[in-house]
């Protein structure tokens, strides 16, 4: 049995978890999420104990991995509908800026043109100076959109210009000038 699945997941106040057939749905104050379960995964919901995840063959490594995966997926759904998720991106560089206009994020990141990026459904963004905050209830969607925006101009190692996650450390390189002056 997966170590994650030994204890049932607690359900916070204001959140409901329901299973109908092979679909698990979680509703809370921030919204609702649904996911389709694989055939070998089963979920039992008890209002007092919480959510318990079981699999058909807990001794097989594939089913054991599925059990741990689905415990975390359901936990992320519960956290998302109750608290939500946020990723913060920093845009660093001379003349680089980010603006949110309606349902799109407009990035000025050193190209000859501005780069408009449409916001996916269920994602909201807020721009303050050179910081972009991406919020939503689905952890996969928030992280996927943050990765997409970061890959438009990843940070480069010489001057550090580009889009990075807040708190991300970029290993800097010395460059040619440091090599010639050292010799």
C-alpha cells in the first residue's frame, strides 16, 4: 500500500467530495473540479473519516503508484477549491514589462513586437510592475500556464534577463570579459 494512502484525506468545512461511476467531483467555495478515475482506482468518501483511495492490486508497483498519484490529485483538488493556487513570475530586463488586458497577458520581453498570450479558462492573472501573479483552482492549469509564459523568454545566464519564477536562482556565467581580464 502507498504510504500516502494509509490515512484518509480530511475534507475541510465547505468542501464536498462525490464519486459517481468513474468520475470524482470536488466542490468548494472557489469552484468545482472533476476528474475521471482509472479502472483500477476506487474512492470511498466518508463525511467523518475523509476520502480513502484503494486499488485492485496493492502489491503491484503500477497500482501502488496509481494509488499515491490519485491521493495527491484529490488532495490538490480539495486545496484548489478551498484555497486556490498561485504562481508568481518575475520579468527582469531593461524595457521588459507585463500588462494584463482583459482576457490576455501582453508581454514586452525584448522582441520587435509585443507578445499577447490568451488566458486559459479558469485562470486569472494580475500584473504589478514586473511581477505576474497567476491564480486558479486547478494546480495543473496554473502550473502549465506559468511554464508556457516562462518559456517565452527563459532567463539567460549572462545578464539574468528573462522570465523567472519568484525565488528561482539563476546560475550566472562570467562571460568573455572575465576570461580575458583574468589571463
